[in-house]
C-alpha cells in the first residue's frame, strides 16, 4: 500500500519541493490544491481522513488538539 500525504497551509514549501524532487512518484498534494486554501484545521483534517491521506504540518499549536478530538469522537 502506498502512503498518501497532504500538506496543510502551514507546511514549509521548500520541504514539499525537496520531497517531490527526491521522490517524483510520491503521492503528495497540498491542501490548497484541493480547494481548501483557507480551510480551518478541523476541515483540513476531515478532508484528509475522507481522502485517506496523512497530514503533514508544522502547526504544533492547534493541529494536534484537533486531531486528538477527531480520534476521540470515533
């Protein structure tokens, strides 16, 4: 099974560029590329879950709390 990733709006674009250069076949999209440029964290997480993607983020202030909330509600 191939891992599928999505980067949120806070993720460093230089890292995205480097990842895609190193692994051209990497299944990685940016949240803005799927029409969610200004989405709130819970909406980004909901989209990622529905799309079967792992979220890459640098947002350590709010994203972990929203992610834990989603897990608790399952």
